[in-house]
C-alpha cells in the first residue's frame, strides 16, 4: 500500500550514496581488501589477483550490460560476402 510518504520521496541519486570503489582504467588501482595492485580484468568486473576482491569497472556504468556493443569497420566476413 502506498502512503503519502512513499509518493513524496525524491528519486534515487547515486551521487549521494557516498564512497563507491570502482576499478578505473589508466590509473593505479589499489585493492580495498589487501592493498595490492594486481588485477584480472573482465568485461564488467576487475578481480584482485591476490585476495579475490571484485570491483566493477568504471566504464561499465556508461553502457548497459544487456546491450551489446558493436564496432563498425572492415571485417574479413564482410569482405567475403
């Protein structure tokens, strides 16, 4: 049941949630778990090579995980057709 307090709430603003650890490309990233800098990089997460702490990639916030990313350019399959 919705009450008047639910209807008058502001929309969610992620900038107000405080510190949020993410892996940033082209920067020295220290693991928040162990402090080391060796990372295994995936499509959406970076995992610490020593303790296994996983951080989301800062670039993954700019595009949806469900939306595929296509690159346009020359491809051997395009030329063969």
